């Protein structure tokens, strides 16, 4: 890797640790929208299993998808792409409210740092499978938003933005989620990293249901520090 790329790499990106996830694939349960052929089922079908293209085989995929004739002819493994497959769009929404800055000695890091580490790893896994990843920062409103993309320079931009996130005292998670809902048009995956310490939890989940009603796949990661599950021992 060029020296400049190494210098620009996020401190939350541990490629050695992520090598254990080399065969991991990020997939959806529901049909999604997309703009080009990929590994996921699309809502826009141009015919029953209509062949449209080839792409290179990735380690860990089902061998039954290989086109053995192409392999015998070229010596390179390819799989067939059909019209009802598309790329995945994933938006990583990270809560940057003040409560995310809490971290106990037992945890060894703040909740925000844990979210940054996990979101960076997720962006790496998603981009490796030629899918698109974006970012939305949430605190006292909707902050920085980076639409999903897949180019290496784009993924680096997302990871650097994740690294730069700083907390703010207030949080308006429901309003920020509603604003995000109005700004992103294509269906995809919304992955929310939050401790959900908000004034009105019902309103937060009502905002998430807007995405579900539009047929998004919503993944909620509830972050809790060990000392928030059980009060630390103190003096009598």
C-alpha cells in the first residue's frame, strides 16, 4: 500500500484484526434498491432470472454460482449476474450525543470510540464486496451526511469522517432521523449506533419506523457500557 494511503488510514481501521472477517458477507433479508449489478436481491426485476453480466468470484461465495464453462475457457472464476440482483446501499448513522462520551475503566474506551471502531470495520466489510456505504452523524441535529458510495477514495472519506466525530452535549435523535429520512431517497440498509439515552424513546423508534415503512432494512446497535448495566461498587 502506498505510504500516503497508510498515513490517511483511520486509526480505527485494524486490517490485521479484520483479516479474520475476510469471508464475511454483509447481506439483507429483504429486497432493496440499487444502481448496478451486485449480490443482493433487487425490487426492480427485468424478468425471471434474466442474465445480464459476469463478475469475478469472491472467496467464500457459493461454488454453485460459478460459471464452470467460463472458468475452463479463461482459467479465471466468474459468477453470473442476473437482473434481479443489485448492489447494497448502507448508511451508518452514529449518535454523537454527550452521553456517548462515557466510558468506564472496565470498557477501556468510550461508547463513541466503540461505535467508531465498529462502524469503520463495517464500512470496510461492505466496501470489500463492491457495495456502497455512507455516513450520517447525529447529535443536536443531523450533522455531516455522506451519501453511499463504493470507490476506495469515497470509503476512505467515510472512515476519516467517522474518525473525526466529536460529541455534543445535546441530542435530538428523533428529529435527526426524520431529517435523514427526507434526504435519502433510495431504499437500503440503515445501521444506527446509539446508546438511545434520549428524552422520548418512543419518538426515536417512531422515526425508525418511517424507514421500515419505506421498506428499508433497519439495524439498531444499542451501545451500553458495563457500568451502565450495573452500578460500580462504592464505599458504604
